[in-house]
């Protein structure tokens, strides 16, 4: 039986897995967490935390690992720096650095061993408890004026189960993603589909579609139980995609997976090209730098 809408708790918590090694971005990430790479003047991870907070998820749990101390420091106060700026009367910069520690209520848990994304999510079990929650992958930055997460939270509350975000990708890229088989849902807009199957990083010829899972999920708490029983999959890791495949095919409260198909702007900042594109977009949108950068880009592009 599926619980009536009014009985379903609304999503309040966000989980951000941030324990990855950043191998796609070496050598920059040899000594620095990839989440701390700056996109203009803020580390990439801050855009992701801000997106969660904008969607009403003020309770954020970061799943970190070794060498991620800089993340905790960034979202904490820095009394020495504040005092130095205060002596110089630089209130503007004090306000700027305080924005990062005031952004949300951030908690941390460590994933002792890198056993995969599914395992990272299961580290959030105690904090999340028995309610739906969002997962935001730190590599993916969504354009600041998109409302993807809000739409996903809304779909989860109305339809129950779990919700993934899908984006159409070129055929040659499917093997970098979880890929979904979908069907329409009666009474829903075209951008909301039912997921009938999911496969993690399939070979091009085995992919059920070109609809790739991107780094936003709203998950039913039942996923934790399923993850406990999910054997290591692709790459010998416990895959979230495999647990979602089980939920997509099962029945009962907490089962069923829907998708919101996204066609807005998304940048994979774990990838060097995606990162550069994000820097340009957020640079052009920056209140102080935007005008100058835009003019320079036009000149620069004219000579290419
Ligand atoms: C993870 C997921 C994959 C998803 C991707 C989105 O893979 O396992 O299903 O499509 O994120 O970015 P990763 O990029 O961590 O290898």
C-alpha cells in the first residue's frame, strides 16, 4: 500500500557524499579535496550546499573521508582571520567569509573505507532516520536559477518512493553514468517518468536509453535496508544505482522510482572541461566581475 500524500513527511535533509579522491582532476587534487576547487571565489561544494538550502534542506550531512579537513574548516568560523580583518575595518570581507559558515546546519560523518557511492549513502543512515532525504553529488553544479531539486522533492512527496534526475547525454557518454529505462506516467507532465530499470555505466550497446542519472536524488529511507543487502557491483563498489534498480522493481511503501528529466544547465566540475565551463558561467553571473568578464570573453572569442 502506498501512503496517502498527507501522511508522507516532506524531505528536510540533504546528504552530500564528499569522500571521493578526485582522480579525474589530478594533479590539482593531489593534496586538495576536489570539492574545494574554486568556481570564481567560492569552492565548488558551497554552490551545492547553497542549492540544498535554497530547496528548503537546511540540514546537510557531508560524508567525508581522509584529507577532507579543508571542507570542515571552510564551513566553520575562522576567528583569527575575522579578528585580522576586523582590525583593518574590513567588514565587507568579514561578511563574505561568514556567509560560508552561516549557509546551513552542516554535519559530518566519515566513510572509513572507499567502498562506493552506495556505501557512502548508507553512512548517512543514523543521521537521516526514517524520512525521505536528498542526495547531492558534489561534482555536479546545477545552474543557479534552475529548480531541479525543488521539482524532485515535490514529485517524491506526491508519488512516494524515490526520485532520480535524468539528463539526455550523447551515446558515446552513456558508459560514464547510471542509465535508465523509463515509461510515461499517466497524469504527469512529460518531464516526469517512471523508471523501470537502471544500469550502472553500461557499455554503449547495453544502455537502455541515453537518459543518464545526474547527481541529484530524493530517496525513500527504505534505500538503507536495500543498500545493506546490495552486493558490490560495477568496479567492485556498492552502487547506489543497483539499490535503486531493486527499489524500481519492488513493490510496497518506499518502493518505486520516478525520474525528473532535466534539460537545464549542469556542470560536472569533477571533469576538467565541465569545471572550466562552470567557472565561465558563474564568472559572467558574478555581481562584481560579470560585466568585465563578459566584455573580455566577447573579444577573446572573436579572435578564436
Ligand atoms: C555516480 C553514479 C552514476 C551517476 C553519476 C552522476 O558515478 O554512480 O550512476 O550517473 O554519479 O554524476 P561517478 O560519477 O561517481 O562515477
